[in-house]
C-alpha cells in the first residue's frame, strides 16, 4: 500500500473519489447535488459580483460571495443572496449553511437573518471562522 499526498491531483483521481463517496451516500440519501451560481454583470457582461454554491438534501451551501470593491454598498451582495435563496426554495431547499471569517462578512450575514451555530479559532492572524445557518421556511 502506498499513500500519495499531493497539492495537484489529476482531475480523474479527484473525480473518482468524489464519485465513490457519492455512490456510498446514495444508499442513504438521494444524489441531488446541483451547482448554484448567481452573477452580477455590467451591461457589457463583466462580472462585478458573484455567489457560488450547491444545493443538496434540502440545503443550499454557499461557498463564495464576492462583490468588486467599486460596486460595494449598493445592495448587490444582498441581491445575490436573495436570488440564491429564491432558487434554493424553488429547488425545495429550506435551509442555508455558510461560513465566513472574522475579517469578512459576519455582520452582513447576521443582518440577513443568519444565525451562528459554531466557530473555529486559531487561524493564521488570529482570525475566527464563523459557521452560520438560516431557515428559509418549513420543509
């Protein structure tokens, strides 16, 4: 048996492990993982904000939310989150989970109704990672 540690796995190797994990999970839960992305674009198509995530098992998991510095303060992040939540509901997801670091957007998410359910400390620079949850309605 040989164990390989790598920072640059082949896409095929990584996909193999993901597929095997999902096959195992399918014995317990449906394989309903779908990407969910929302983009804010200028009239000429330039992306000035975006949200990436995925939906599965009645949850939306937000991975990244970003708005260009020049476009902050105009409600774009709130609009991106609202669009993602609306699409999550359309997909029959009634819960959202995400995380944010102490130097990012904890206050923003709390203003949108997210509640903190956990945190991890001792990251480089003394930062804290906050885990948040929001219910979108009854399942």
